[in-house]
């Protein structure tokens, strides 16, 4: 499933370059676009974006995403799911390429049903499974097949 940002830039983890003219991003005093361009989007605009299933049910929102330190590619979008008002929920790393931005929904859509998501590897607030459990990343990859 191809991934695109709200700008339709196709951020599938591949490194893109260029700031593009005619963009809607905000600028700093040095005229460097920091929010969104034709090809790039700031992490702050992705975080908090709603995630829906194919039936249009809201599953949660993008809490953050994990970037491979060496390649610079986005590996996982971490979905915040459950809880009440952001408290007591769980975090579910999803392969970045599983998310597709839908301009009609105003959020990302995943081809994942709620029960599959509920059974996926997850962690709670305050936990650091990637550091505490060397097999956590492998379990995510094995579960999602990516």
C-alpha cells in the first residue's frame, strides 16, 4: 500500500529532496520552509493525524514515527489507540508503508481491522520496548510481515 502525506508527496520511507515552489509551508526568518512543501512534511504535522480503517472507523492517531538512524527512512508510525482522552492508551508500531493519506478523511487509512490491531505488538506509556526487549522490533516485523 503506498503512503502519501497530506500534501500527496508519497512519503513511503524513500528519501526525497527539494523544497518545491508554490508550497503551503510556513517559513522562518531565513526563508527555510519548516512545515510542509510539495515533497516534504514536518513530523509535527504528521503527529496527531487521525488513522482510520477502510470502513471509516477512527482507530486512533499517529503518536509519532520511528526513523532508521542510518538510512533516514521512516520505519514505523506509532499509533496511539485506546484509553480516555489520551490517558491509559497503548501504542502500536505499524509499518509506515501501511498508511495511506486520504484527503477526504483528513487522515491516514490502513487496511487493518480493529481486532488485528488489538492483537499486534504494543506498549504502554512510559515503557521503552525497543530498548528493553531486543526482540520487539523482530516481533513487529513478523506480525505485520514487513
